[in-house]
C-alpha cells in the first residue's frame, strides 16, 4: 500500500468524466493532445490538425509540459474548420469544447484562441484562495457593469454573441470568473496585456426552486449563489459565505427564470440595453 | 424526538459543522455535514444568537420580550416553535 502521491512536476492531471457525448467527440479525427500546466493542474488541449496543434503549442509555450502530451485527458478540444466552405455554402465555425460541450465558437481563429486561453486559465480558479471564483455566464454591459447569469445559459448566449456585441453587450468566453470580495468587481485577465480589467458586478441572476423572475433580498441571493462558487473547497465554507456577503453589497439579485435563448438576450437588453 | 419545554436549554451548533454569515439582519447558515443551506429571518436570527447554552427557552423569551416590548407568553410560543425547528434541522442541540 502506498500513501498519497505528490503532484508530479507537470501538475496534477485534470480529471475528465467519461460520457457518451465525449465518446462521440473522441471518435472524430484528432492530431495531438498537448499538456499545459495551469497553476497546480496539468490540462490537456487537443487539436484537429497539425497546424492547429502547432498554434496551440506556441500559444501556451511557457506553460507546456511535453512529457505529458498524449498522457493527459483531452480536457479541451480545438476544432479549426476547413478554409473551404461547407456544403451549405457557408464556412463552418471554429470550435472549442470543454470535455464534450461547446464553450466557444468563432469565425475568427484569433478570437477563438483568445477564448481558449481564457478558458484554460479559468481552470486555475479551482485553487483560488484570494478571490471568489464563481460559475456563470458574464455579460459586460457598455464596458461598465457585469450581469451574471446561470452557467447553463452561457451556451445559449454564445450562439447570440454577435447579436449581443451589436447591443454593446460583451459575453465573456469563460464560464467561471474571479470576483474581488472587497470590491464586488469581476477581475478579468487580459491576454497579452499587463494587469487585470476590473468591472463591477451589478446584477446576479441565480436559480431558486420557485424560478419566478423577481428581486431577491441580499441574504436570499447569498444563499442561492453559494452553490455556484467553484472554489468553495479551497476557501472553506465560512470564508466563502463571508466573501459572498461582502462582495454582494452593491449587487442586485434576481431569480433566473427558465428562459429561451431569445428571452435571455431580451432580458439582458431590457435591463441594460 | 422529545418535545421541548420552556425550561429546555439549547445551544446552537458551531464551527466546523456550521458556517454562517449575517446579511442585512438575516442569517445564511451552511451545514457542511448535511450539505444544506438555511436562511433565518431577522426574528430567527435574534433567537439563534441567544441560543448559546446559557439560558432556557423561557429565559431567551424573556430577553427578547424585554428588548422588543412584547408580552413574554406571546414571545415564548414563537421561540419554542423556532427552537423545535432548529433542533429538527440539526442546527441546535438540546443540553438539558
């Protein structure tokens, strides 16, 4: 019998849950799975062509762990579409999957790679101890405020990202976000730029058993938001609650109703458009 | 479960099983053993704070009645009901 093993030098492999959807994705053609060190984790990023793999390799160069290439699970999958138009006459979208789920879709590969960096970096949020790390779909309104919606609505909003941008509403690519507990601001890492961007969190939609769209008292909001904190294990419950209470002092909590994709956009537009 | 009397003494459970924070007079309590979140309204929060094992439910009621200027018997019924609920939820334990 052996005791607990120390994390390997390349980081602890990020686990992946096996699902039928993932098996279908695995059945597609993939060129390589590259290992990337993110905080204490080793994350796998696979690509569907030699060119895409080389781009991913260069993108994460300082954090690459080549000895673990092909050993780590493919936590992220990058599918760069063919330059040739599809049978429909339109060019396919470039995609990033987290496990089996599409988490980024773009026509522009540069923007897709920006999304990929943000998504991979968000993995480190699990071990964050200075800030709250919260799962959700964050929409920046006029560059001045953030509306946070349930994580499940990120996929819906992603399909409307270009429509949102025309309304000056910017959907952040990641589905977990750091919140400074002392200011209640979302702290957004800017790729290629020194320093973080901070934007106040103004409205937070949370799920409750009743599901009606209505304002919540702040204590109700803290209660409903608690399960969305992804770094609870790193913080401990007492610190998590204390940080949530402080961070939400200027936040309006609303119940998130079950909404269609159009409703989500309309609701955000109604609140801030 | 034995029924509570006004002479019973309860003590709220504390860390590490419970974590809590007060938000605008209401208490959000997380029970890590049951992975359950509870919300106590302002009246419940006031009772919760007094359940420190040093006084009976009647004593707690007298304290609150004095603070809010209400008849003790009226307050006692509410505190007794709330104490039973806390005990059922595992948020307080009976000492005597």
